[in-house]
C-alpha cells in the first residue's frame, strides 16, 4: 500500500514543494518553501493575480497552446492520507523535471491532500505551477464521480491528440473496496482499505477512508469519454491481470507493479525526462526500474525494497482470455470437496499471505501460475499470448514482499521465467480465513471479476 513506514525520504535529504494558496478579494499569495531533513528555508512570497498563475520571468500565463498538443498527461494525486508528504516531495521532483516538457506536450496535476483540491499546469517556462482551479471545499478524490469530473474537465478544456494518466495513491489491486461511503468518507471504517486510493477526509490521517473499486474506476472513465495511451499506477499491487482487463476499454497500456512499492513511488524528474511523454509506454516501466535499481538511489531513496514492474498491452488480454477459456473448457469441473485445489507451492508470490496484511491474496506471478496450473502442451499454447500482453517487464534481484522489515523474495535469474504481472488463483486458505479478511472470501470476490468470467475459470469449479 506504499506504506509510510517504508518512506525512504526520512533517511534521504529531499526537496519539498509546499504550495499554500490564500485567496482574498485583492490578491492571492503563493509561498514556496524548499526543505530537506536538515533545513527549511522560506524563499519568497509572490503576489499574484487572483486564481491565474504563479508564473513570472516574462513567461506567459496559461495561454492557449499555439500548436496542437501531442499529449496531455494528468497526474491524479489522491493524497489525503498518510502519503500526503510524499505528494509534496513528488511535486518537487516534477518541478525539477519541468525542463524536459516539450512545447507540444502538456502536464497537469490534480492534488487532493490536507488542503482543498487543486488543479495545476506545469510548464517548462514557469518556476511554479500554474493554478488552474481550486475547489472551494473538500471533495473525495476516490469517489468515481469526482474522477469522472476531473477527467471530463481535462478532456474538454485541455484537448490533445492523446492522453496519459498517472493514478497516485495507496492501493491493493483488484480486491473490492471496503469503504465506498463517499458522502461521509472521513468516517473511519473498521475494515482495512483495499482497491485503489484512500481519502481520509479533512484533518484525518488514518488510512481507513473511502476507496475506489476498479470496475467503478473503469466506468467513470468511460462516462468521461476518457481513453488514454497509458495508465501508470504509482501505487502498490496494481499490476494484476484482473485490473488490466477491467481497464482494457479505457487505456491502451497499464504500467504498474504487482508488489508493494516504496512509498517514494516514481522519481518524477526522470519520468518527465524519459518516461511519461515517450512514444513507447514501456519506457515508463524501464525508467522506474532503472531508478529503483540505481545503486546511488536504491538504499536511500527506495529503502532497498527493489521493484518488479511491467507494461501490459490491454488489447492483447482478450485473445489471452479466449485461449484460456478454450483450454479450460476441455477440463472436467473439479470438485472442491475433493480438495482439488491447485498446489501453488514455490510459485512466485508478489505479496506475503499474512494476517498483518489482512489476508490479502498472494498475487502470484501470472506466468508461473499458468505454468503450474496448465498441462505442458496447453501452457506452450498460452505462453506466446501472455508474452504479447506483457510487452516488457523488469525486476531487481530481490523484492520486498513482507510482512517483516527484512522479508524479501529472490527473483529468478532468468527473466523469461516470470512476467511481473500477477493473477489470482483460488485457494482453500482464502475460504478458511474469510472471516478474518476485510474482503471476506477472496475466491467469491474473484468470481465477480470480469477476468474470471472471460477466461472461463468457472469450468475448473474454482
């Protein structure tokens, strides 16, 4: 869940961008602070025209783009939770990387933290973000309706030839939300959060606020008329085949990790230089991996947690599902009473199955899981289709899986033996621990996913 206790920025000096926008009838002020773990210095207080911009140096304000915009990238930060300080430091990384934004590209940031939500534009010529809109009251950024509103605004007011989307927050993958009360979303839920995002509401940081189901996310995007070149989930546990399949109609690619990532998340200076505006979305995954595996950054900025990350082409998931459905249609339905569950011993997990993690699923590597479940001849049919879907993947030699501070999983030496996309495999233990899991019986929850129905796993009786 990008857990705060693994925040590598506590042990590494970093720059934080803190934007305090104070509205009055006559003027608006923006205070820019730069801080590290040793010093915090107030640099300046700049008078601004109401609502317009923080851009000077003879640069234009948010003028209409003179040429057609190639790509608009929106970074959607649902940061009203324990990651709010990471939103500040990531904002500083973004400002450091603004020099790499081309004139025919556009970068927008939606930020919902302890202050009222804001929408900014970041340009190469402006030393501070340009304030486009400030909401007059707090909103729940994990409410699908709010996501739809922001995406609709971006699509209509900041038109481009194509779009990129970064979804930034806590997350736990495809598992259903445990709190979808978006009207009183700051009421603490007794259940551990799941799905995408957490919004604790104003003045609250307990990581038990409202979350967004993946199916609701996909519906909100469709209602907004949104389709992006890619979605980067800068959040934990989101590279599941179940998530990517649910989003297949609203994005061409999904870039994400199947593991719990460091709370630092992506290093946005390099992502702006090499990833977010690249023609190949796989470059985003490679840049993420290169930063986390960089010896100068690995143990300081990223707490030595490692990374497994991949880029999935969503239009290749339907052929994969169809092929699996054909294969599994030949199998006799398996009787649960005979304990005929798949033996997943030694299959690569991207998450520990533990009460500490609220008995969330193992997140088995999809390639290794299918190789274990399928007969050899059937796996040889499926493997090329899986390779077409997972266009690239990268992993460090070991990755953090928890639940202890020093609990790591060694990755296979041969990268062709895994794919860095997880899939759910029904297990008897998920039924046994259903009463202790916030999501209940994970096998039952999985049976409601579009992927379960599309790939024909019901033929197996699981």
